[in-house]
C-alpha cells in the first residue's frame, strides 16, 4: 500500500544526492529558496503530521539537506553567504529537534490513538491511486470506529496519586499484545495529554473523511460497502474526541475551563535557547526578567509620585486605567495614535518610513472569542487588530477590556504593532533579503517591536506620567512573561501561579491575566516565544549601543540596517552587521546583558 510513497523517497534520495556545485558557484540565497521550496512541497503534499511514513520522509529531506550544507566550503564563502549558510544549518538543526519532539509527543499518546496507522495507510494509498478493495476497506474502517468506542469506555482522568506513575509510563511501548482481560483495563490519562489526544483524533477523523469523500460516488461498490461503516466510525471518533476534550481535559468552552499546558522541561528549554543563539541558561534568562521587573517597579514609583500618589503605583495605575474612550471610539483612537507615532518616528529620524508603508495598513475589531487569548492588540499583515469589547459580552468583562485598552496603554500597543513596530518590519522584510523570512524567530520579530518600545521611552514618547505608567505596564508585562513562562516550562510555576503573578506584580486584571496565560501555555505557542519579546529587545538595544556611539552609525542607519538584514537570531545579526568572524560550527557566546 505504501510502495508509491517509498518509491518517491528513493527517487528523492537519488535527486538530492547529486553533487553540490563548488563553493565559488554556490548562491546561498538561491540555495535557501530551494530548501524552502523543498520543505514547502513536502509539507503541502504530505499533510498528515501524525503519520510515521511522513515523519520518516521529512527526516530524509533534512538528512539530505544536512549533507548538502556540510559539503559547502564555508571558508571560501563571502561573509554574507557565511551568514546565510549558518542560518540554513541552524534551521535544519531546528527541524531535526522539532521532528524528534514530534515523535516523542506522538509516542506519549499512542495508546489513545491506536488507529492512526490504519487511517494513514488509507490516506497515503488514496494519494497515489492504489487499487482499493471496498470490502476490506469497510472492515478496516469499522475496526477504527470500534477502537474509538472502546477507548471512550476505558479512558479515565488521572487521579492525583497516579500522576507520578502516569508520567513514568508516558511514551513506553508495549512489547506484546495485551490479553483480552488487559484490553479492558482502564487507561489513566492526565487532562493535558487528553487534550492533545483530542486534537489528534480530530485530525485523524478529518483524514478519514477526506479519504471517504475521495472515493464515495466515484468508485463502483465503494459506497455500498463503506458508507455505513464510515458514518459509524466518524460518529465514534467525534464522540471520543469530545469525551477526551470535555470530560477528561475539562475544556467545555466556558470561561472557567481549566488552563492546560505541558512543560517541556529544563533540558529541552536549554536546547531551544541554544538553537535561538542565546548564550544563557534558563535560570540566567529568568534573572534578566527579574532585573527588568525591578527596574519597572522603581520607575512605577517615580511616575506615581508625579501623579501625586507618592510611591503607590497601584493607585496611579488604577487611575490610568479609567482613562478609556467611550464605546465606538477605539478605532479612532488607534488611528490617531498611529499617525502620531509615524510623525514621531520621522521627527526623531528613527527609521525610513515610505509613503506606501504609511498607507498600506488597516484595522479589524477582535471578536470576543479572540479576546480570550489576545486581550489587547495584535498585527496580522496588513491589519492592526483592535481589542475592545462587543455589546454581547458580560458587563464585567467589557469594563476589564476597556480598562486594559485605555488611552495610555494603547499609546504603546499601536506603535508596537504598526510603525515603527511590526508593520514597518513586515514592509521592509518583504523587500530586503526576503528569503531570510523563513528563519523567523521571536527574538528578532518580537524583539524588534520591544526594542522600539525601549527606544521610544528613551526618545521621549511618553508625554505625561500616565503615559509612563502605560509604557511601564507593558515593560513589566514583558519582564513577567520571561519569568512566568520560563518557570512554567521548567516545572516551577503552575498556570494559576502565573495568573496570580501577573495580577500581583504587573497590575493585570483577572480577564487579561487569564487570557494571557491561556496563550502562554498553549501547545500552539513556542515555549520561548514570550521570553523572545524583551530578551530579543535587550539584544537589539545592546547592539544599538555598540554600533551608534559617536563616529559610528546614526540612529536611522542602524535601524534601517537591522530591518534590511531580515529575520535571524540576534547574535547572528550582530555578526552580520559587525562583520565578525564566523565558522561553520559557530556557537552562541554573546553575553549581551551586562547590567
């Protein structure tokens, strides 16, 4: 059944084993574009992330590309090409790391999705037009449904006393088939793992649906044999996924649903820091967050004193939050702040902003569902997503969202998302070294917007002490993101403790803090993403100080150059901009935080 896929693997191996041109003839940008195209072709064609043959095929692709990159004569490359070669090598290392983690995570829920191979076999055979035996296919589909129904009866939530044992068993593979008696034993599953399994079952059900719809009505006898089996199995899979999600994981779409996440552990986080070219341990990263938060608390007290609250920054913050616009006027506020920020950037000669860049952005109001994950603002090219309550939200939630998007907080979120932040960044990235966008990292992407915040503070963007409170809230929030997420990922802080920390140390209200933590711990968010904001911002600020002292680059020259280099780990960006010596096995070593 899989002969066509493995035949393609053999063909790809023969093609990719072709000798690479000599280093003098290598165009690194073209090579990177080819790599990106290969990766895209494979990913868009073989869209079964839970199928072992597909994971094997992906690994083969990255193996071949690792061989190609290793064959390049690195020393003979121009410096810019060495940068690109290093970025490509690092990206391949990331992919290997990601594949290994994906396999581990699948092994941890394999007992809950034993039918994934059967569905993968059907889909892969369908892709390549393998002849189908409808009666055998119906039997296979029926077994899938029976397995889902059986599992729904056997799975139960892990009891507190079972957690240690459950963690010990995670990922273990049975060496032999269970006896009939053992097959009926209960399976104890932790809520977070059940949620992951529910998402996998949804994907498997969709895969089975695609397979069925491809053949149904087009192939003689197929519907007669398979239709009823598919309907029953699809129903069982849907009910099983719902059971896992709602009854075991407790995710019922309610405001009080438990917040679930799965820490990656200290060793994995350290490995990911290395791949991000951050020469710090997880504990050292937490220390950066602690220092930043301490600075914020000092500045909070200064701003509070200016407002007449002595050292009571919480009272000053409470007053600041009440300065929000009436319903229906938030879009006008955002538009005005955007124009003011562009004018400020031009006045300070901060960066090049072309008329087309000024023109090509727009706004969209966030729906209440989005506010549960993103309660403030966001940018999705070319839109600034505006956070403000809708009339059908609860009264308390409306007021919390309005306070959380007051005039002074909005005065920073808008330039963060638009100009000089992400909109300007995206505009330049599509026009300069565009092939490097695939090397995106939060330490550069979010780091740039945070670096802009740091410079806006230093250049006088806050006009009043209330504006300072607004900017300091966001700075403290980013410092707290470092502390809470790194501690969560290293098993030192629970989601509830993270919420409490954001409320106690930053001044969040419950809605905002809960929404933020829900996103922080989601499996859809990279473990280091939240730390990337302020850590990356501090990296870029340190590089700014190195390169803009008297007689060196101007503010505008530096900022334009950072944007034109495009996305990459900031330590590699530093090497590119300072023409530092590189080796094919260059490792992170820059200690940028000298405070």
